């Protein structure tokens, strides 16, 4: 996040980092995840013993629709 803030004039990297940390903490407390976390968690499930092989045996292809409102 600091790298992004450093590229934008007038943006304080410390403020960006604080907002990011607060948002992440509130999301954990609320038990919610964002779209990127959904994708990462799905991929990590495929690495678990037996799960990746089972999914591969069920489908030849998987279509992911990333349309967001």
C-alpha cells in the first residue's frame, strides 16, 4: 500500500497504511472477506490433500465470472 501511496502526490503513506490496517481488522471482526480473498482461499483449498484431485476429477473446465456490480 505504501508503494501506491508514494506514487500519488498529496497522499500520506502512513494514512493509507492505517486505513488499510483498520479495514482489514474490521473485516476480520465482521467475518467477511473481499473478492480477492475469495479467489485466494479457493486456490488454497485446491492445494489441500485430496481436494484438488477430487475437483479435477469432477470437471474438465471451470468458468470464473468476475463480473462485479
